[in-house]
C-alpha cells in the first residue's frame, strides 16, 4: 500500500479525494467488506469504489487513492482472483502520486488525473 508520512491530515485528504472522485463521476460507497476496497466499472460507464466502512480514515483515504488508480489505468476487475501484480504496482504509484499532489498543492485540481479517471 501507500507509504505513510507522519503528520498528514487524513480527514482533509479523504475529503478532497472524495471531491475529486465525484468530479470524475466515480461513486464512493462505504460498506462492510472483507477486503479494504474494490473498484467496479459497469457497462454503462458507471464507476464505483467500495471502501471498507470500519477502516480508519487514513486507510480509507489510501484505499480510495489506490482504487482510483485502478480505474484511471482501466484495469479490469476479475471476480475470480486478485489483480495481477503489475496492476497493483500501477495503482499504488497512482495513489501515492495523487495523495502527494493533493497534500502539497492546496486547491490544485489534477485535471490530467481526472481525464485519466474518465478514460
Ligand atoms: Zn489494488
């Protein structure tokens, strides 16, 4: 998962991630899950990120950033097993970068990432 940096305001980061997701037409739903999160893309284009509801806000923020990475990269969700290692790597890098951008550039909306999430 994403590397931890002490002193992060995870409540703020999660809020801004959710805002970004909404702008990218991604629905965030908090549910009782066995895993930390899932992302789904339906045939009508609807994108949903499911987040484990009883995780900490920090874990939820990391999960949302990571799952947005899967959607942005267009990774296919396979019910039969976990994502290939390469997909996990790409989602981790995306999530890591997204959190860094949100944290270090207040008010900046990363339109490139939004475009990626749309495509
Ligand atoms: Zn993943």
